[in-house]
């Protein structure tokens, strides 16, 4: 007779597990769910499922970003800088702006290795951001600070003023 309760116990366990996952996802914006997902993503099948879900969510929220990510994934995870630049140049302006905006939000844009690359990144950021009324004033202030603090630190100070 007790063997009839086994499916009920299994179902109750799955429901409790699902409830814990939902609560962890809601609490502090998923801070405590991330390590669980990271651990579970070590299983290849689950990693593929997480990637599919993540890609579908990005496509719903920001189709330009999803398109840019698809194009950049073709290059591979660790491309040489020349191939990465070539893939980045193939993006449309809307895809490029969506990608740069997402990287700025995550802080994942790497610091440029030299002055030329820093200037290219700065031009891309300025070209992809809508002009604001206070941007001309802050650019003159930052150019003054560029002379005194050096070229590498001016991009960080600009970023701080925009936020």
C-alpha cells in the first residue's frame, strides 16, 4: 500500500526543488542561484539547455544583441585580435551599438593595449551613444585632464562622468 505514495513523494520533492530554485532566483536578483547554475552547467546536457534558454531570452529582449552575439560566436571563444576585429567590423551599426552597450553594462570590454586601440574604442563608444547636451562640456574637461593625468586614465574618467 505504501508503494502507491512513492510517485507522490517524488512529485512533492520535485515541487519543493522547483520552489527553492524560484525563491533563489527572486532573492537578491539571483545572487544565490548563480553558483547553483554554474555547478549544474558542468553537466554538458544542462549547459546546452542553459545556453538555449539564455539565447532565447536575449533574442526576446534585444534582437540586435542576439544577432551580434551569433556573428561573433562564429569566430570562436579565443580568436586572435585580427580575426576578432574583422568579425566586429562585419556587424551592422545597430548590432555594434547593442553589443558595446551590453559589454559596457557588464564591464567586459577589455582595456585597449595601446593608444590606437584606446582611440578606436573611444570613437566607437562616442559614435554609438546618442548626443547629449552636456557631452561637449565634459569632453573639454576630460581633454584638459588628459594632459595632466596621461592618456590611459582619461577614458576611465570619462566613463565615470557619463554615469
